[in-house]
């Protein structure tokens, strides 16, 4: 027996209806569907990279290689952006016209048509070949402006897709979001890496391949990163626990005990690793405080345990807490916490969550994985703006995206009524390609 689907058919926008629809919003849309350029670029294949390729290429940087890198970014970026515009166009009419989704759509369209000031005006896709370091310097400034214009993409997209959740089947919504988020990381990695290499060459004439190659730290010290996150987390004001009758100011931050292969180092993008560690520890600390205040109010807080294991191919980090486990009725399995669909994760359509996302999105502060920015801008009860921003629910899904980006994984194990074990696995050898068709 066929059961009628509760979801509207996932129709793509036809050019004619899309033009009618969008012409009322912005003039720039008018030409959009007629634009053969987009089709040309979207038809090209993107070239996926591995961490190892980024390291090898950046290790022996000189002017000639830098120019090659600049031209690679110059030609690759418009292709990658064109693919995403096509993805957005394939969303159902009601979703792509949702104002926050439309905002992102317009941003990518603007990026595809972005003008650079080099001698005269150029669109990014017609950006002239880069031949000298001085050309490259201008190109890096141009890229910098693109990066900052796009800093608000994640909150806008999360808000827009949460609000569109009733119109998309969960699988379609989650795979769209995953593609958007992974590919955004990939574009930013490409650009950030090139800009960082350019800065190093401009400043020192070369790259110090022991310290840092572009955005990759060849000897990233796992324990030091964990300690840095703990330090920053503990420096934050104690967030209220929303438990009536309990003064949360009396409940301190739990300690974190680090054990296992504590001398482990590996090659990774520090910003990505810091983001994951920070978010995972933040959750553990919050739930440990909450659980202890309810069930063991007069006992010292149980410490969180972070165990590092360096396997032959992978680095493992297990974070174990006594925070009561994942017992929320809003999800039926821990992995559903990664979902952006309200069907899998009921908190996605809660007013408080949407309000917090709206605050972040409209503040223009955006969201990046930069550690300092995280602390200052989007962290709930963050250092500079305590308690202004509620919980936006992006820490776990984004950590999952970062973990899987280069072929790792993030698994959650709930011991209901006791605590949660989080397992983060990251490939050590860096040979995996970016984990999606970008
Ligand atoms: C983004 O941040 O969303 C991007 O696509 C970055 C890219 C335009 C450089």
C-alpha cells in the first residue's frame, strides 16, 4: 500500500516562475536564470583537496608557487560558488523565497558576480590572471572582503532552513544543509589557506613548515588545545542553569582531567580542531553543572575526562562526562541532535532557539570557527556579551561537519541517567579528500 507523503513534492524552480517570483525582490535576480555563465560554471567539476595536498603544496612556498595557488583559487572559487547557487535553485519555491534563505542565495549570487578593483572593474569569474606578488596582494584583499561579506551565512541559513523545516522531508533538508556547510568550509579553507600562505611569504619570505603551513599546524598539540579551551571556558561568566530554586552562581565549572597519549601531535587545521573541542567541552560542562545541581547538590562536581589516543591512522579523543546523558525528549537518538529538521530534532522550531538564531543573524556578527570570535561573538553567555545570546544549537551539528570534513567522525554515546561519552576521530595521515562533492 502506498502511503501519501506528508511533504510537498520537491519541485525545482523553473526558470520562468523563478524570474517572476524573484524579480520583485531584487533587480539582480532578473538576469539570474537567463545567465548562461552560471550554467557554464556549474557544469564544470570542482577539484577536491586533501589535507596532505594542502600541506605539501604549502610547505615549500615561493613566489612562483604562490602565484600558482592564487590562480587556482581564482579559477576554482567561481565554479564552487556556481554549484551552490544551483543547489539553492533546486529547493522548493517556498523554501528559496524564505527571507533568510533568499538572503544567502543573494549573497552567493553577488559573490559570483562580485566586482574587484584591479585597474578597472572585474567580476570574480573574470578576475584577471595573477602574475606578480603585487597582483596577489590585491587579490588577497579582494578575497578578504568576500570572506567578511559572507560571515553571516551560517546563522542565516540555519534560521531559514529551520523555519522551512515543515516544507522539506528531513533527509532532503539535512543533506542540503550538510552540502551547504561542508562546501562553505571547503571554500573558506581554500581562501584562508592561500591568504595565510601569502601573508607568511610577504612577512618572512617563506613558510615556517614546523610551526604553521598556511592554516595547517603540522604539529598540533592535542593536549595544549584542550587546555586552551578549558581555560577560555572557565573564564566565562557562569551561565544560569534555568533551574528554579538553585542559584547557579554557586555551581562552579567542572574540572577537566586529560589522560591517555598526552604528548600526541598531528597535522590539522587548528581552528577546526579548537572549534570542536571547545563546543564539546562546553556541552559537557553545562550538563555536568545541571545534572550535579539537581542530583548531587552538596557534592563536589565530578570532573570531565578527556582521553587522547594516537592510533596508527587516526587520532581519537573521548570526552566523558557525568552530565546525566542525552535524555531530552526532543530527539529520539543522539545523532538527531545534528539534524536541522524539526521532525528529528524538535528544538529546531522552538521560539527560544529561533529567537537566538535571529539575534545572531541580524547582529551581522556572523559565525566563524575563529576561536577568539567564537568567544567574543556567538558563544552563549560569551565573554564580551554575557547572556545576551541564547543557545543557537549549532555547536554539535557544526562539530560533526568539521569532524567529517576530512574523513573523521563524531559519535555520541548516552549513558542515560549517568553521562555522555563523545568520540571524536580524526585521520592522522591527512590523505582523505574533502568528504563531499564540493
Ligand atoms: C562563504 O563564506 O559562505 C563563502 O562562500 C566564502 C567565499 C565566498 C570566499
